[in-house]
């Protein structure tokens, strides 16, 4: 089975499983809301401060919530027998990693969208249509970067002792460029309505590098 | 014409600098049904995982039906049944079978129903696999193996955890495979009747595989 078909098979299994693991997804969503409510109650920013304050709050919240989801995307395959079976099947191994990474990116996308909506709702902040489109573009790129980062490192760490401790240790430092660029781009969009700048190039290149890593090293990561 | 189903040439595999398999060679011809026995922890499962292409050898090479093992097309001619439960435990038996069917064989829903009836899991088809008993999980593994239209069947301890009823189902399945001239390489310490097999191999040590029959 070729790479694309395998990717679709693995992605659709994860999507189907979401029905069964909906409680877990809801938990991530509630965690985001809790963060936002706590910040809103504890700190009442003036409208002037709000533009400096909101991007950081949104992205730290969504990256933290997403990371919990990302750390779990290979949970089923941690069962060695299942992974062995998938590896012995005609599925393309690179496609297995690509499908899981795509699922991770989709999960990030959903959580970040929910965080954005909730934040703007709680802080009563309105956006123009252009700003919404720009924000969607940033969310897509940051989701790809973070989801694919989690996908490849999740595959590399399968079968390792202390995986649950090691994986966040690798994941969080590598997520810093995504976090910094996303915060700064969001700030630029909210204040000046600008999307393309140095931070956008950094996010674009970073997500492209993550995509290439999954594409090129996916099979080797699973073999290792 | 090449009549070899499995050909392993001087293969080695080591974990933590210790050889589990060392310079071992093995050749099984097409439609041969062979049994692999050996002490616990001697490396039978590792050997089968190498032959299934699950893990790579450190040295040596493996050919399946004359083709290199690490090729997606070659792997479609192998049906591997590991010793553990290879399932998504939150999904039901039927959902697992449907998922595996989506890349193994694309059989019809009717055929999936028949398979579940054959292994006596029809009543429990909508129950999550995490709630299955050991024997039920093993029977589900058998149905996944039945799903495949492979040439070579690598079965690791398929009788383990099965009661007499389950063993009966598996024995019938093995007979069917033999009738269809499939190559079978079965690992077991529980198999009493070695006469059912054309050849019996014993893994004596990491570097010694003896043919007993």
C-alpha cells in the first residue's frame, strides 16, 4: 500500500477512535477554558494591554493543551504487538508516521481554534474578516509544525523506557520557535492587521522542516 | 524456478550487544508446514519477527518468495500473528476487523460477519476488545489471520491461551491452510502432535537451528 493510502488509513482510524476517546478531547478543551477563565478573573487587562496580553495567553494555553493530546497520539501503538502487526502488514511505514503526525496536527488545529474562540468570547474582543483569515493561516502552520514534531518524536521514542518523561523533555524546547513566532504573528495581526513578516517566515520554514522530517525519516523512526 | 518460500542467509540480531540470533540460516520451501520449538527465551519470537520483517537483521539477508523482505509488496504475502494482542483495545472486535480489512484484503462486510461467526465471536462483536477474555482475544487474532490472503503464515504461539474449543477452531484453520498449500511456520511449545507437521526445527542456541524431522 502506498504512502498516501496508508496515511489516509491511519488518519481515518484516529478520527474514528476520537468517538471512543471523546472524553479525553473534551478534557483538553476544558483545560484550555479553565486557563482562560483563571487569567480573566485574576487579571483584568485594560483594552490597551489586551493586545499585548492575549496572543501569549492564547498560544501558551493551546500549546500546553495540545501537547497533552500530542503526547498520546502513539498510545495504542505503544502496545508492541499492535505495532509489530502494523509493521508486518503491507502498510507503508512512512505513511503510518505521516498519518499519525497529520492526526496530531488536526488535534492541535481543533484545540487552538477552540482556544481562540473561547478567548475572544471571554475577553469580548472582535476581529475583522481579514484578521480571522490571517489567524487561520497561522493556526494551520503552527498546527502542522507542532503536530508533526510530536508525530516524529512520538515514533522515535516508542519502546523507550521513561518515554512519558523523555518525550515532553524533547518536545517542549523544540516547540519554543513555534510558540514565539505564533505569539508575535498573532500580535502583529491584532495590532496592525499584518501577516507576513520575519516571524511568519520563521514559522513557515519551521513547519516545512517538520514536514520534511516526517516525510524523510518516518520509516526510519518506526524501524528504530 | 525458485521453490523457496522463506530464505534466511546467515542472519544475526543483537540487543544490547548480546546476540539473540547469530549467523543462522533457514530455508522453507513453498507449501511446507513447519514447527519451530525451543526453550523459553532462546529467540524463537525474535526469529519469527525477523522473518516477518517487523525488525531488521544486523547482518545477513532474508528473502520471501525470492524478494527482499523489506518491501511493502513482499509483506503482503506474509500473514504474521504475534504472541500478544495486536488490537486497538478501545474498539470492538468488529471495528478492529473492519480497520484491518481496510488495508489487508478489502473483503465484504458479509465475509467479516462469517469470520466472526467462524471464531465464535459474533455475539461479542460489539464489545470493546479490552473487555475480551484471553481466549477471545486469541480467537480474534485467528480471525485477523483468516482475513489475509497470504502465501506464508508465521504464527507465534497461536495455541497459547486457547481452551479445547478454541484449539479446535485453530486446528481446523491450520488444516484449511495446508489444503490450500500455504507455507506455515508455527512457533509453539504446547504442540503435542508433531506428526501434523512436515518438518520440525529446534532453536538450540542463538547460532544453532537443528532440523528434528
